[in-house]
């Protein structure tokens, strides 16, 4: 209990004695470019993972030798990778639309 009180009072004193920070001017286009780059990298990685699972499911389907359990597992792998790819591409399209709408509404440069 004593440690909690000491920690809380120390944390409270940091907040009370904190000096104000003067922020630099924000360059929104740099932030926008950074976020777009991160999204593009994540979509590319998700596409590669999805392609890998498509191949994995295809190999499982080919090598199942008619075993219903293996066929079902391979089909599920292919279906789930397709669903994941659709979700990722939908998120990419949605983020692109939101970026264009925000740029139009708040001003800024499109690159």
C-alpha cells in the first residue's frame, strides 16, 4: 500500500511540475505521406501472406489424396485466406477514400 502511495504521489508531482512543451509547426503532408507508406507496406505484407496461404491450401488440396478431412482443411485455408485478402483490400480502399476526403475537406497536398 505504501509503495502505491509513493508511486502515485511521484507520478502526480511529475504532472504538476511538468514544463510546457512548445510544439513545432505541424507539416500535415509529411504525416499523411508516412501513414500512407505504412498502410501500403502492411497491405503488401498481407497480400504476400495471403498468397502464401493460397499456395499452402492449394498444395494441401492437391496432396489430400481424396481424404475428406484434408480436403475440407485445404478448402477452409483457401477460403479464409481469400476472406482475409478481401478485408485487407477493403481497408486499403477505405483508407484511401478517407485520405482523399480529408485532404479535400481540410486542404493539403496530394502526392
